[in-house]
C-alpha cells in the first residue's frame, strides 16, 4: 500500500511559550496508506482531535514533521494543495453548513476552489448521490436530521474531490440511526470510491469496522494494529482507562470466569455465535 500520510516524532503545544512542556501531542509517529480506512480512538483529551487538525495543516507541529502525499504540511506555498488532498469533517455539522439550500452548501467549497460552474453542478450531483442525499438537494438544511446534516457536510467535502477525508467524531452528536447513516456512508466512500478515511471516534463499535485502529493516550500512540489485534489487549486498554467494544468486554469477562471462548470477539454476532457454541458444547 502506497504511503499517503506520515507523521514523524510530532510534538504540539497550544501554549505560545516555546519553553512550555505542556504538549497535546508527544512524539506521534505513524503512517497511513493510500486507500486505507483507519480509526483513531482514545478518551477525551488524549490528542486525537488535535492530531486530526494537523492532517490538513489546520495546525502545524511545534516540532517534528508531517507529510501528505510527500508534501510537508509546513510548506506555506503548497497549503492549498494539501487541503485539496485532505478534507476535514468536524463533529458538529451545523458548524460547516453555510447556505440555506442543500445543493448551494455542497457547492460552496468548489466555488472557493475556482471550479467552473458547469463542473460544480456535476460534482454536487455526484456528491449528493454518493451520500444518498440527492433527493434533498433543494431542501433547507434546517429541516434535516442530524445524520442527514452530517451527510451533507461530507458531500461538501466529496465535491472538492479530496483523496482523503478526516472525520473528527462525526457521529458524537447523533442518535443511533444518524450514526448508522454516517458510518455506512463512510464505509461506502472507502470501499467503492477508494477514498482514504481517517475516523476519529470514541465509539469502539465504529472502530472495529476499520482496516486498522490507532489507540492514543496522553498525546501519543499507545498501540495500533488490526481491530482484532488491538482489542484483544483488553487489560492494557483498561489499564489506560480505555474502552473496548461491549461484545469484546462480555466475552473477556466470560473467559475470566473459565468459559472457553475465542481470544477476541469484535461484535454482537461473533459474541452470540461464540456463546451459542459454548452452550451446545455444554
């Protein structure tokens, strides 16, 4: 897999005092491949949202380097190019909706990029179809649900044709139905359109859907790997006050009681199958 984003020993502080030792990021080093779906998890204050804002140059490292498709994010002359490659979707969709009609809102980013009007029309239609919101193109965003608004915010990024979308807790303010709508959209963008996805989330049930999970704690990477490898480390995660999927925790507790269950189950279906087999064997 081709390398797309790379961070090397990144430190970041919000304190303008250069001698400050209060760092939100502390030596973060990681690589994200082109077309990969990566989930970044951790408790509040661990640095995951700060990291997200570094990936399209909204923030710059205090020390260390970040490259996007080989471009250093500190290169002011190529800032526009970086932000065309990496789109950022924030937690609250209301903070990204700027127009009174859905299709006008989706077109806003393209207009800022100087895209020709006839091409904007085509991009907007394709983006709205990609997130399943084409039928709402002439609606007011105020009339939409939280999940629908978030899909409109995602469509606005898609229309700008980025190679990567970073989503900073996009489902945190949504009900279960809204979360499901947004997650299905994200998976579709990755699998069917080849867009690199970096999902910042505190919902572990969302993280298990990714190709790889990066766990952050106290401003650094605690562990990373495939979901099954990461969430098999239940004791390590609990030691650092981190959650695991509920199905994983239930199976872990049953194993602790002496029941023979798989090393790691990731979702409700796997947990139900494991318990069913256990009951049949007894």
